[in-house]
């Protein structure tokens, strides 16, 4: 339940191109709330250019300066405000400590079926419409028949929570049919029933060799050289809080990666300052406490937290290409929050990168796999060799991996 007060979220939209808009949230606090706000902002295709988050443990005040991504269409500011409001805890909750569940009620999953004639960029065009309509793709099974037809099964959740209504279903099908054209059979939206569980069970795990490459805790060498990350711990500035000062390379979703890591480690944030981009680098100051209200003074605990933060910032998404029989398979993985949420817009960014490279997707899947004591979201794309970039040599494969990673991280190409 949200706060029930529209003044809790105020959005000031800039009138000047290239300048950030300002989002202010003022509401009761709970552990991980800042992370949840960042997830929604990232899900709408925004980049956070600067941010301030402060709380006394009971009430929080957050300010985010945001810019839409270059490929974003019209911004639905009203929907963004509604989504942020729905995440704010209710003001009716009494001001005393209440255990917070890490697992919120799971949203209703729906099955979207699409059958049409295949064409170039079809998958990204469908994904773009779903993102614009505020759907989150939970799982997907995309395959191409020998006759050149595509069978797409999207398991989706609705950010507006309206897909149970006739009008929302009709709007979705109309938008999709406009993109798919006359070759598409009428779209179907229904509750999946046992199909969703069956799909999760049939998703094949990665081979041990590939899993070891993707899930290893340390960054691959070229990423380590590319980034310069320094995390310092200071307990001298506050009698109640530990200061974490972070200096790192800028990238899309950076604040989200930091806050989700602290959320999963059950670290409470009293103050967070996310400074503007300075020549490709970021400076972040966080005053934090353990869940028991104490500072982080144990050296081993400090080292463990800093190591975890560094890995999550350096390597939030892992990308590789491997051989699957005679074909090339693109693999992208990212860690899942303890709350069960995966990273937003990954499928969108990957299909966009492949579209820009002129590479066709023969089939695609999204599933989950457990490794290294945590759960990961796994994206698998079987690439068509007939595209503009050859998958038969290492140079072409490296080009694809670099392009996909750069799109996911928001780096210039």
C-alpha cells in the first residue's frame, strides 16, 4: 500500500533539453526503499545523474536528478509518479520498529502469446512496446519455425496492475498488432497456470565450464583494467554511523547496484550522496549502520562488504558468447535481489544492441540458475549467422560482446 498522499512524490520536469528533471520523494522509511526507487527509475529508462537520500530510520527524504535514455520515447511522468507512490510505505503504519519482509507479495504473472511471420528486429520492437506499456518480462521463450514463423511466449507482470481488465488487454494487443502488422495472428493474454512452473523447470542449466566463466566472483581482466574503483571506510566522522566513500567509473544503474547490494547485506543507510559525473567517474558518500543499529567496526566485516560492493559495481552484468552446436549463443547473466526481483530492462538493452549490429535472433530464453550461493537471471540468445557480423571468428564475437556490454552499462561505443 502506498502513502495515499500525492505530495509524497513531486516531479519537476525540466523545460530545457539535456538538463535533468528532479524527482523528490518524502515518505515513511523502510530498509531497501532507496533501492526500490532506483529500480523503478531504471525500469522507466532513466539514468540518475545525481542523488541525495537521507533518513532518520522512520522517515526518508530522497531527491533524484534524472535523464531519459537516448532511445527513450515519450516519457510517462504520471505513470512514473504512480509507481513511486505505490512503493512508498503507508503513513498509517505506526512509528515503531516492525520486521520487514524481504519478499513482497509476488505480482500476478500473465502469458502473452504471439505468432507471426519473422522479420528483422521483430523481437526488439515487441520488447520496446512492452517496456513502454510498463510490463516487466519475467521469462520468455522465443523460437523460429522452419517455415519462417515466430512463436513468442512472454511471461510478464504489469507495473500498472491492470492486466486483469479488458481495456488493458485490448490496449496491449492493439499496440502490439500495430507493430507486428497483418502477418500476426491475434495476440493472446491469459493466466499461465501450470505452464509457468513447467517452463521454469525445463530451462536448461549452463554447462559447468560456461557457468564457471560467468559466475566467478572476480571481474575479467579487461574490465578490471577499464575501471578504477576505490572504497574507503571511515568510522571517525560520526559517533553512530560508518562512512563508505566510493570512487568508481560511471555507468548506467550504478546507484541501483550499490543500494541493492547494501539492501541484500541488510545494511541500513542514513545518508547517501551521489555526485554528478566528473570526467567519467562518480563519487558516492554513504553513512551506514548494521541492522542492529551499530557501526561497522570489525575489519573482516569491512573487507567483506567492500569486496562485495566492488564486485557488484565492477561486474553487475556478465556477457559472453559460446558455441551451441554449430551456432553461436549469446549469454547474459545478472544477480537477482534477495527480494526476488531481477534487473530491469536487460532484455530490452540486449535486443537493442543486437538490432544496432544488424544481428538477427533465432531464439531466446530467460531463466534462472543458482550459483555461488545466490540466484542469477540468465538470458540466452541463439544468433543467426546470416547477420551483418560474423559469429564464426573471435573478432566478430568480441565485437558483439563489447557492444552488448556497452549498451547494458551505458558506455559510449
